[in-house]
C-alpha cells in the first residue's frame, strides 16, 4: 500500500470510471495506519476490491466480517470480494445480500500467491463476461490450484486445467457462523 498516494490515485481512478473502465484493486497492507488514510479516497472508484479476510478486518478496524463489509460498502466499493482461505470467499455488493462460496477440498502445500491467483482468475472471469459470483468461482479454482503446488505460480497450466480442476475437485461445506 505504500504506492497508494491518496488523491492522485483517486483522480486517476475517477477518470477511468468516466471512461467506463472497470477497476480492480488488491492490496498488501503494511500494518501502518498511515497507508490506510491514502487508501480511503481511492475506494469510491474501485469496482472490485479483493482483500483477504485478515486485511479486510485490519483496514476496516473491524472484528467481524459483517462490520468490514459494511465499512467498505459505505466507503463506496462497488463489489467487495473477501478471500478467506480454507473458508472460501465472501462477495458483497450494495443493496444485495452477502454471497458465500465454499473453498475447494485440497491438500495445501504452499499458499504463496494464492490471493494473487484468485484475483487473476476473477479478472479473467470478468473479461470473459462472467458475473461476480461466476468470476469468484473461477478465482477460487485458480487460487486453490496454486495452493496444491510449491511456489506462487504452481499448479495452473492453462484454462483447460482450471476447468478440469473445477469439474473433478470436491468443495468443502460452508461453515455456519464463520467469522
């Protein structure tokens, strides 16, 4: 988040919105509150925001997922997609109920790059015309495929391998009351 510079970044994203460009944002918080102040002006111009569960709580200053969701939607995020590791993903939009999707049942080897793989898979889904829920399904598969290998680019070979993984890999059950 050190690269987010507040109003200059917000101005760029505002112009992208005027041009009809879809914007996405992911972040790697530094743990310093100063970076959060620079993030706030940017949020109203982000169509899809992909924090991890821990990052969402930290940035929002919340103790529950529901409070973090309310915070980000109040800040103007179009769609909030919280990745939750082995608990799957949470998708929230203003005026709609939260959608939860379960994680895939995989033997995790290394989680390095799983969040980035999720974001990339989600964006590919959007480019293919998928809904946010369908794009999240594709992102879950790409993130899970990275988790079963060693290193940040392990597991994903091509689109066909992602589709095969989706078809053959069972899903976990959603846990009721998951934070």
